[in-house]
């Protein structure tokens, strides 16, 4: 599992500190990033739920998406209505289509990579959601929930460095897939 590219990776944080959600795309803009990825581990009260789930910034009326968004946005001081307003204002300038494509590419390659080695890797889909961490970035942006910490099987997998390496490789494949698709239609 190796590839060579000249990609430069910039982390918004390198230790377990809290960085406000809204500040993360600001860093991406300041560093003139070409792509933005927010990497997460998911959680649900229902411990049987597992799988890979990915998001890009968009409006949503789906209750389950809004529930996830509320959890993800919990540390922000702004409320969801303020946010919808902001999204409406920036929607015209945001790369929604590109971000959707980017999220899809990462999502598919991550599910593929994990499925090659592990059983019952569930594809929980790619959806638009109003997420603070995806607002304001000037580049295609995606949020990837790589597995569920609340699911005992995935929790123990996440504890394994080989699994985490495979997660990283899946994300990396998706980034390369997206870059290679640029300028080629789809
Ligand atoms: Zn999350």
C-alpha cells in the first residue's frame, strides 16, 4: 500500500486540543489548501450501528442528517437558524458540487479499502448536511466519519494501528482519485 505524490498535508491540530469548528476552514484558507477533509469517528446511542458515513456542505431536511449535524455542531455557539442563513448567503460561492464529488470519491475508496480486509463494513452513504466545520473553506471540503466508536467491533478495529493505516490509505486513494478526475469530466 504505497504511492508517491507531491501532496503536502497540513493538520489543523496535532494534539488533542479543542480548536473551534469555525476556525478550521479559516486555517485551510490561510494555508491556501486545495482540499479540506475533516476526519471523524462516529458515535450513536444504538451500539449496533456501524459503518462509514460521509458529508459535504448543503441544506438538509432529513431528520437523521439534522440530528448528526446538531451533534457535530454542538460546540459552536451559533444556532442552526443563523447557520442556515449563512449557508444561504454563501451557497452561491461554495463549491457544493465539487465537494459532493470529493466526498463521494473518498467515501467509496474508504469503504472499498476496508471491505478488502474486514467483514461487514457498512456503506452508510454520502449526504449533504449543514456542518460548521465545512463552512467558509474556499476549496472542495468533506467530512468523513470513518467508523463508529460506539460499535464494539469498530471500536476494537479503531484501536488497531493496521486498521487506522487502512483508513488513511482509503482516504488517500480517494484524494488521488478526485485529483485524477479533475479536468476529465467525471
Ligand atoms: Zn463526527
